[in-house]
C-alpha cells in the first residue's frame, strides 16, 4: 500500500490519497492528528507527505504521535518522501496553518544509529529515536533555491561555500526541503555495536517520562 498523506488537490493514481477534509475528495478521510491511524502495522511501502508535516502537531506530543504512527504503519525500508518549506522562507512565515518547523536534520534525531553515537560520545542531542522506539535513516536531501540564488548558482557566479554562507545570513535563499527517509525495522537493526550501559541507564530514566507524556489524557468527568 502507498499513502499520499494530506493530499489536498494533488492526488496520485494507484496511491491511497488521504486528507482530513472531504471537500478535496480524497480516497480516505483521515485526521492524521487522531490516533491510531486506520492502517495495520507494516502495511505501507511508500509514503508521500508534500507540504503537510509543517501543518501537523502544534503540540509536540501530537507531532511525536504522528512520527510513531508513521513508523508503525510502514514496513521495513519503506520510502517516505517529504517536502516542507524552509523555515526562513516567507512561504513558511506567511501561512497561519504552519504550526511547526520540520527539517531533514530533525529526522536525524530519529535515527537510532545517530542516537547511539551521541550517547556514547556524550553529546546533548535528544536521542529521540530511542525514546520513541522508532528508527529512520535519512537517504537523500535536496534544496530548492529561490530566485536569484538558483540562477547565480547555476551560472557558477556563486560557489557552494558562498551559498552555505548566504543560507546562514539571509531569509528566502532556500524555498523548500525535499528529502527521503527510510524506515529501519526492527528499530536498531543496523547498529552493529552492543548497547553500552550508559545508553540503558539514560533510556531507563528518560523514556519512561516521555511515555507518560504521550499517554492520552483521561476523558473529563461528568462533574468537571
Ligand atoms: C498545503 S496542503 C498540501 C496539499 C498537497 N499535498 C500538495 O502538495 O499540493 C496541506 C494539506 O494537508 C491537509 N491536512 C492538514 N492537516 C491535516 C490533518 N490533521 N490530517 C490530514 N490532512 C491534513 C490539508 O487539508 C491540506 O489538504
């Protein structure tokens, strides 16, 4: 099964086109912020999320729930193709329904290989893949440059170093990120080294706290 999540008007034949709004006539009406998603474990070979993730999960717990569901429904090595606006492009800033920044690097936090490396080297990055029990590998990343940066780069009037410098200094240099991540199942499969004690200790204390935050809240009592 292949899912085009948050399809809007951009539908693909032979894909299951999914949206929260029936108005755009999706194949399936699903609110991706409600859990569980209506697909079984390991059922999905490919996902497209084009200009969708930045609209989801204003609350961090909801966003992390989306990441966990995405992982659950995908089979091993499923390709997830994501396009999101660059957070320092006006396209991102001008839409009030954009509720969060999503970058390829944010998916780096969901790689258990990265998480193990950081824990063993004492780096402060959140080992989110280990906490959420998910594992994603970033496969490709490309950047769509805004005019005139694209032309200047094509005409070789800018080097890659110039461009990297410009991205740090200015808004509206990169229009959008376009990247592919793959699911690794079971989580941690690609990590060859045995789990060091430090990782176990860190996880025991902090993943329990995170799990507690991810639990759905109790329904309000009638007397409330
Ligand atoms: C900017 S549009 C992108 C549409 C299409 N993917 C494209 O690239 O043209 C974002 C889409 O995400 C959908 N969406 C937003 N929140 C959603 C949710 N919670 N569940 C499912 N779809 C959602 C919107 O209805 C809208 O169609």
